[in-house]
């Protein structure tokens, strides 16, 4: 065992680092037989306490990356997946986060866009993982969780379900890929030319692993495209110029497949089968032949119902769920052979009897509604992006009024252990569209109500009624309680958050609800934020290890909901330096602090100066270690208390702007301008020395945790499509990172090295030139 592995082994004795230490141990021993099983057993034991649940959530991207991309290198991937599925039953929030991680990779490898064998394998793997997740949510213990029972007892029951599910997955892996329904249909479009998009092509359709694939021929090995059944909506228009025409719409991706059959009977069979297959995931343990038999029965049913009608869909749902219950193998108690035990359905204890189907449908309905709601938000941003910029703001509120917030939906940018913030509605006419050249980010302002339980129990409490909430007049809006004079859009943008909260509270009929609060988030589309999720995870880790008396960091939530969509938490009391510098009367940051907090010798100024000093020290070390680039003043923020922080992490770890040309200019270790030094009372002052001390101590802590930092980067970078790792191979990134961490230096050399880095960064010419270039090209204040 190496020295770093011994350190990892020792760290498991500290509860606050237990999950992290086990993740690192798993990574370093991933190729050893039995290592994954050993680590997973310890993880399952540790996650029976709430604090460790937050640790699992923190490292969920790494766990998910392991089961998606590194499965071939880990002999017992199913054991690790079992752990993830057990935790997903305990925490609905973690289940949704895990869904978005896997879904983003699935969409990224869609056979419509990528036809290579590697992408096809990843796509099939993600489809399997999403099916297993849905099975755990629907047939697991989350819906029936009792808040009064201990987490330990709940975790035991969840482990039993996950263990049987993953055992079935291991033994029946071949069955998971069985085709359960197939046949020929006509599909419209798909060509690259105008004529091709209008033409009809005959396609062979195959349904398997909750995905519908279509091929150019019956013997085709590579699909031309696919659509996810878990988000499928089957629509049969009342009128169409094409005979036997229907549409398949994916609520997640927005994809629409226009299909037609040869006969009415054929169309009816496909509509019924697709409606049934998309209604609920099959229970774990239902084999391919059994599922195929159930789908064929559903396809033949309901001959009297109108195709595509609500009655037809409801009957298909009843048919398929009852078929699942009837055909689910229960095993033979008298047969004790290993083979019989392995083939026994894991659903024996997870309520698949017809009398319990209502609970399972409720669990799936809630889970499905939450993810559909988030997807509807990102679809809204994409819809607005297609409009002329001048029309977007006026179209925003009517579009929000059309969205239905699901029952017991919660504010998504949170942690599992935090109290759930139930969404009450969108604050009337408070959301804002920001127009950029290629994107259309939307600032959403939401009214919420804090609940007495944590977000982990969202599924278990999904039927709970909101306390004291007045009924909506229509959509999500409510009549104003005491309307005040409306503010202009520019006034709303300038308004402070405290003032905005008080104004909205007074104007809203929901303002008097117990636990009411105002929250906001930014919706992004046409923008892959997954790399930013990773960088924010690293900043959160640094925030945990840096000395708080000398450093300050402000991590914020980022949730990727696809390969090009996401949600970002807003920092409500901050402005970017570009905006501040362009304000009338701005002279310098020091003068801004004097105008805000008082004269330099006042307590207010000194307190704000100290906050700036600590935050600048923390972010300077982060910028140096992670090679944060594109640090113009539009990406640097200052909050109302004087804290300084960074946003927008599209260029990191060696990836620079302008096809790497920007990195040749922006070559300072970190950004330390004359203006910053002036605010710190100048080089050599007591405040400046405190800044330097903060940098030194932060670097010492980063160096001490260097193995963990490098391992987190290594996991994220292995077989990764993040731009930074596409630009520079992960082994080179790690080599350079270890050098920046000073891991090859002696302890007594660290301070001298860090002070040299600070001196180099101070008023570096690269910083000045990059700011000047951004001012010329984009009008960003220098």
C-alpha cells in the first residue's frame, strides 16, 4: 500500500471526510477484485446518518462518472450502482440530481448525433442506469418513508430493494437488452436537405430498455436515432392530412417524431404499446419475454376506445401494470439452488400487487412531474431565444403563466439536509430576460414556503398540502394583496434584493404565508454548464479546507439538466465590476468602498476591507490552482458587504479563449491589479501582508490535501468531454496541477514560493493587456 493510500485509509476515521476517503480508496483500488464491494459496504453503513447524505450528494458527480464511463475498469460496477440506488430512495433530491447527470450523458451520445460504437455503448449504458433509477424510485421505499422512523431503519429497507435490483441487473444483463416490441413504421423527416426533411422514410422500430430506436433496415446494427420512453408523450391529432398519423414527443429533449402506420389496426397497436411502455417502468425482475408478452397484450387491448384518448391511455396503463404484477416471478421458497435464488424477482418485497399500484403510480407521477417541470423551464429559455430580442421580455410572463408548478415542487438548488422550500408560484412580472449574442438566460423570481422537513423527504411528503396558501386565480398567479405602483424593468434590475423581497411580499396574496421567502435562479439554454458544475465542486472543496479566518469563498449551486441546459443560483446582493465601473461617478474600488462604508479609519470601512482581503486571497489561490481564465471584469463580482468572487468558469485548467491565444496574453498566476492593491492599503501594508498570509496558508492547506484534489480532478477528467480535458489530456493536467500545488517542494519552501507567485501576479502586464483587449472587443470596463 502506498503512502497516499495509507493516508486515505486513515482519513476514514473522520466522519466529515468518510465518504470522500472511501471514494478515493475505491478509485486507487478500482482494478482490484473485491475492492468495490468492500468500499460499497462501508459506504452503505456510513450513509445511515444525515450528514453523510450531504457528503454523498457532494461526490455524486464522481460516483455517477464511475458507473457511466469507468464501468469497464471496475469489476463490480453493479455493487457501486446498488449504493447509488439505495441513496436515491432515501433522498428524492439526490435521485433527481443523479437523473440529470445520467440524462445529460445519454443525450450527448444520442445515436442521432453520434454513430460511433463507443457512443452507442455509453448511450445503452445510460438508458440502463435511468431504467434502474426509475425502478428504485417507483418500487423502492421513498414514497412509503416514515419521517418518524430512524434513517438507519429506512436505509436498511432501501438497501434491500437496491441490492435485489442490482443483483437482478447482474444476472439478467442479457435480458435487459431484449427487444420487447418491434415493427415497421413510416417516419417523416430526418434528412439534411429541405426535401429530406419533408420526405417519409420506412424505419424499423425497436423498443428496449425504455428506449425506442429506429433503424434503416430490420438487420441494422446502428440506430439512426432514438427517443426516451420515460419522457414520451404519444399524440394522435384529431385531424391530419396523413392517414394513420401520430406523433411521439419527448418532454425532456423536445424531440418530436412524426410517424404513420400502414393500417388503423397497426397504428392502434403501436399507440397502445408505446402508451403502456411509457406509463411506468417495469418492476425489476421482469424478463424480456414477460415484458414483451405484457406489451403485446396492451397493444391488442382497448379495441373500442378512440386511439390516443385519455381512456385509451388509462386502460393501457392498467393493462401493463396488472400484467407486470401477474407475470412477475416470485421464486420458489422450496428451491434453494443458487440459480433459483438469483432469478427470484427483487420485487417480492416492493409492492407490485395490483392493490399497491396506486402508490407506485403516485411515486412515478411525482418524480416525473419534478423533472418535467425543470425541463419546461429550460425549454422556455430556448423558446425565448428563438424570438427577436425586443419581444422576449414581453413574452416571458405570459409563458410563465402557462406553466403549471407540480404539487409539492421544491426549489431545486439546495442540499438534501436543508429544509425544503416549496414552490408557491412565480412572482408576478418580476422575472427578467437577459439578451446575449448566442443565448437567452432568464432570471426567475419565485415565491417559496419553507417546510418542516428536509428536501430528502420530498417524495414521501408529496401528498402533503401547503399550509395557509391561498388558491391561485389562474395558472400560477394570484391576485395582488395591496398593489403598489409598478417599477420599470430598469428599476427592477437596479433594485436591491431586500427591497425587492419586501415589495413582492406586500403585493402578493401569498406574502403572509408562514415561512414565505423570495428566491431566484438563472435558467440557461444553449450552454453546457457541466464543466462549471465540476469547478464549483472544487471551489466548494477549497472553501471547506481553506482557513476561514484568512480566506473566504462563495460557492453557489449549479445544476446541469442536459448537455446544453442548466440552472444557476443567483447571488442576490452582488454586482459585477464591469457594471460598477461604468456607474456614474466611479473613480476606483477604494473610493467606492469609502462611499459605501465610510472613511478608511472607520470601523465600517475596515470590516469591508477585511472581507475583500480574505475573499481576494481565497480566489487568488483558486484562480492559480485551477487556471481560471477569461477573468475580465464582467466575470468578477463584488457583494454589498465587500466580498469579491468569481463567476463563469468556461475556461479552466489550461483551456483558454480564442483557440488558446487568450492564454498567451492572460498569463498572470492570478489577477492582482493596482486597484486591488490600493484597496489593500498598498504593498507592504498590514492589510497587504494579511492578504499574502491568507494566500500562503490557503496554499499550505491545498498542498496538504493535494492527493484528494488531484484524484477528484483525475476522476472527472478520465474519459471526459469537458472542454478543459478535451484541450489538454488529463495526465498532463494532473502533472501541471501537482506542480502548482507545490507537492514536490519541501514544507519550508512553500511560503517563499507563494510570496514569489504573489509578487509575479501583482500588476502583471498580462492582466492589463487582457483587460484592455476585452474593453476594445466587447466594451467591458478595464
